[in-house]
C-alpha cells in the first residue's frame, strides 16, 4: 500500500487553523538551498539512505530541472528492456524560511512525474515550520494542477494532512497514466513567497489577487524565474 493525498478533482488536503495562523511567520521557496536541505536531513535523520552517491545523483537531477526545465527519462514498458519513449522527471528542494530572520527553518526533497509529486525526505528545526511547509506545499501543488501527493509510508501526521492508503496496484496504474497525460505539469513558486499567502490563495477574500496570479503563472516555464535553457542536443 501507498500513503497518498488526493489533490484533484476533489482535494482532501486538510490545513488546521493553528497551522494557518502560524504560517505568516514563514516563507516558502523551491530549489534555493539544496545542499542546506540535505544537511538538515542528515542532521535530523542521519545519513540513512541519503548517502553521498545518492545526493550527487539528486543534485544532478535538480540541476537539469533548473537549467532545462526537466530531466528526460527513458520509458521502458513492462516485460521489455527496449525504450519506448521519454518522460520528463523534475527534481526539487523545498525550503521553508523564517520570514523575520531569513534563516532556513526546514525543508524537503521531492520529485514530480506527470501529475504526481513524491516527497522523499525532509527536516525541520523550528517549531511549526514542518506543518507550515507541508500545508504551503500542498496548496502550491493544488495551484499548479497536480493530482496526487505521494507521501510514501503511512504516518499519523500524513493522515492528519488528508492522506489515505491506496493499493500499490492502483498507485502504479495512476503513475502509468499520469506520466503521459500530465507530463507538462511543473511545480513553480517564483521566488520566496509568504506561506500564508500560498495557503490562503483560494479563499474568497483573495479572489481578485488569485486571478492576477493565475494569469502570470500561465507564462512560467521552469521551477525558477526565467526561461529554460536549451539542451546542447536540442540546438
């Protein structure tokens, strides 16, 4: 079984009043501090599975995502070792910052395939930073059109966020579908944004602001500001 949170068509994301209130103390960003997030994960969890060769591979994937917009990965069908095409994979570091001091308060590593975002590992070193980061990230995924949030193993805080267990076969079937149908979905934040602004994005009193932001977001191509480079073989 897999612990996943449905984002679309009917979002099951739950954000507590306490988290919403505390969120104004933090800012969220993407791909600003990969190495610091890795250090934070190592300090909180130990080296564990995140050992140097894996970190190097993740860093290379993230660089491809920042420089070119994605990492083109060969698609291999079941029962065959022959490639049948490519799909884009995008890798991210997610950072949560103390809005007053500018210090890194937590973060995580994750990646997207189609309409699914998968959390890999994360850390927190400030009260409420972890819950705010999850809440703001969930709303950012919603804003960008993602369908599922893959949270891996079941844990109580994930259930409180709205995640549920689904059968592995159902999850794999969804991966196979969305990696093709939703391959153009990109997670984007466009600089450091106040976490409360992200969390309150679709509240009724923010409708006017939402319309303006959605219009601007349509033209964003990569997880960071600016246009994606062309790969050498694309020129």
